[in-house]
C-alpha cells in the first residue's frame, strides 16, 4: 500500500496485510497518546466527542482521495469517526492494507481535538466484507452513515447485511453504472431494508432549486387553484438513452406524489421522447420528456421544465430553464441607417458624420460647465465620476449557472426572474443530507413514483 501522505492529514500509522484487530489497536494507541499529551501532568484526560460514524466506500483512487478530503472537512466542524474503504484495491497479502491519518484542531475557545481518517484497502467487492470490517470499528450510541460513491451492489445479500448495522445510506444516482437498473435497485430498498434505514440521493438535493422554483409559483393564495388545473408538463434533459431520464423522473415523481396523480400509461418514441399520462381526478395530465443537446450540461441534467394549464377560465404557463441561450446583443444602428442619404450622396453623409462628431467633442469639452449651469454646483465638485465596469466583473465564470423563470398568467404581461445557482459543493450536499438523518418521506414517495414511471419506459 502507498504511504503517500494525503493533503491535510499526517500518516500516524499504516500497515500491510493486517487484520481489523490490528487496525483497532493502532487507533486506540493513537487516541490515547494524543489525549495524554494534551492533558499533561496536571489535568484529567479530556473526553473524546463523536457525533457519528461516517463510512465511505470508494471504487477508485480518485474517489478515495475525494472521500478523504470531504470527510476531513466535515470532521473539522463535526467530530466524527471517519472510515474510507477502497474496494478492488491492489492488496498484496490475503488480509487488508490500512492507514490512519490524523489532523489536530486547536480552536481558540475549547479543547484541542484530533480528527482521524481510517483508510482500508480490500481486495474484491467491499460489500462481501463490509459487515465484518465495520462492526468492530463502530462507536456505540451514535448514528452510522454509509456513503457509497460508486454503484452499490443492489440485490446482494452482503449489502443488506451491511445495511443492518447502518442508520442511513447516501448515494448519487447520477453516477450509477447502468442507471436504469441501479435506480430500480435503489427504490427496492424502500421495501427490503430495515425500517430504520434512511435513504438519501445527492441527485435529489441538486434538484432542490427546480423543486423550490415550481413550489414558489403555486405558493400565493390566488394561484393555489392552478394546482388542480395542470394539464401538461414538459421536461427537457441532456443526453440520450433511458438512463439519462432519472432526474426528470424524480421531478415528475415528486409532483405526482404531492398532487395525487395516478400513472396510467407511458410510451417511448424515437429521439428520446417519452410521453406519460397521469389521471388526476376526473382529468388527465400529460407529461412529455424530451432529449436535447446541451454541450455545457452533463448527461442526465435537466435543461427545462414547462407546466401549463387553466383554472376557472384563466390560463397559466410556468417555464424554468437552466442556462438558457443568450441572444446576441443587437448592434446599435449606424448613422447611415437612421438617416439615409438618398442615393449616392457620399458627400452629404460625410458632412453629417463630421458634424455629429464635432457635437460630441464640444459636449465632452464643456461637460463641467454644463453641469454647473444645470445644478448650480461648482464645476467638477459634485458631478459623479464616470463609472468604470469591467466585463470580467459583470460576467464571472459561474454567471452562466442560472435558472430563468418565465410566468404567464392570463392576458397579463409575462413575468421574468433570473436566479443564480450555487456551485455543487459535495461537502455541503453531504452535510445537508446527514443533518436530516437521511430520513426524508418526501424523497421516499417521490422515489417510489419515479421508479414506477421509469419501469414503464
């Protein structure tokens, strides 16, 4: 196993071809050594705080490094026992390779704390050994969360055995291999996993701006009636293939679960077009999925959502677009266009152009005296300086990550709103999911409805 020091942590111990018992002994020795060195001869050993055990299963070296950095950032603010397991690693012996990295935090107000990250390399599938690996390392009395960075082996008994000692499972369905089949495996966990297990999906968290924007449209009391008047929904997504419709299905499942729609049928057509029909009481709602080519969007990302209908004689249409194409600014018309010279009167055009330029020069030279005449203030004292705005300040690199919302109600003028999306910070997404204990009944209902819809594709 490589002994390269990871960013932010110091290698306190590493071993090759070791057992979990040896790893646990090394961890206890590291904690005891730190506690004694910080307490000194005149103090009692400070108790160690731990709010959770966070286990990360990574399929590659890049994911292993990402998981270590993420758990380290979380551990700096929330004392936790962090375990990173790398599956299919090139283990030399028949046991496992392990490393313990440490980082000491010394806050101005409070006792120093030590954050340890236990990295374990196993050969073969991690799920085959997960329960045996983790059980001796778990801290009693605190929740245990399993963050699977790749595709969990849904349907394997070994995974279910490992989940029995966990309180929550966090995945990212946008990274699933064979996403259509894996998404079904995720939804089946709602039925086969123990009732205390929470399920969380990072892709669901990324859809929050879309869900909030749609919900905010119907929030005013005078728009509540439109909920029962929705007639059609259109969802555009990037990429081709049924595996790229997961995010679109989740949003549709969220609306169907919230409004009580019942799926009746769905049909797939050429070009990534899918039409689903829902029954909402005595009326029908048509949902159309469409594949679009957007080079700046990853496959599966949503490009646009359109909701339209009518209620009590008033029509409405809500359109939400992700990074819409900006129209090129119209060039300011030239003098010749505004004032045609009639025929080939080049001399007249040249004379008019020189005269306009002369007027601009005179205005610029006398601007201070004109300001004095208009305001009575001394020249140059109260006149604001000409503002200087650089293009790089107005168009930052992330300014294109926006949602454009268009609202059309009845015969009124369209309303337009632009909101900038936050960057997809994996640490923030993971913390947000862990803060709820990974128990989100809205997500569970949406996942069940989305799975039923995906099954019809």
